[in-house]
């Protein structure tokens, strides 16, 4: 097998098999839909204490105005401004609550029942001074922040991997 093909196949296997299984709300692999699809530009950094420094969610790169969808069914418990910035919070039951921060528009109201995939808001610029624009997505389980990646479904590698054609000797 040509070296280039072995490299492509090796990369595909690494992407498919990378990372440990994640535990979601039901105890199986995470099953929530991603609220926006994009690269994670900052990971979850749990604080050592409740009020200590940390990053209580993940930042997912997304152009301003990208639809932000509910990753699972729930009830909107907050939709509004905090210190002039827009936020939405959804209670998904079972002790799980998700928050979407630094939005450009809110499309739901407190008390709304939402289904998976319903557009909650439009993404905004993200954390002040951070480029590129992004959605900050946080999740709490029983009042404590958890890594949102633990409840999100693994993203498909379809569309990310493109196999190069196999060339016969002498072809270019």
C-alpha cells in the first residue's frame, strides 16, 4: 500500500477512534445535539472552588448570527440580559441545565417548552476580546458545572475526511 494511502487511513482511524467514551445524562455516551457546530476554541476548565477562577463551559467558534439550537428537550428558565449581555438557560430535567452566553438575539421566552433542535437564539461575539466569534455553552448537573462535552454527541467525521485517489505507478 502506498505511503500516502497508509497515512490517510491511519488519520481516519485516529479520528474515528480518538478519545474515551463520554458519559451523558442517561449514563451512556453523550446524546445531546451540538447547539452550534464548529471547532471548540476553549475547553472546560473547572474551578477549584465554587467561586474560583475557571472556564465553566466550552467556547464553540461560530459566526455572529448562527442559529443556536436546543441540544435536548427542556424548559426555558431564563432568557434575557445580564450586565447588558444576552443569555438563555434551559432546564432539561434530571438535574441538567444548559446555558448559552453572549448572544446577539434571543428567540425564546422564560417558560417556553422547547424540543431538541428548536432555535433558542442567535450566536453573538462571545467573550469580550476573544477571536473568533463563538458561543459559550455551559452545563450544570445538580447545580455543579460539568464538561459540556460529556453530554454532547460525538461529531461525525463524515465531511471531514477526504480520501485521495489511488494512483497507479507513474501516474501523477
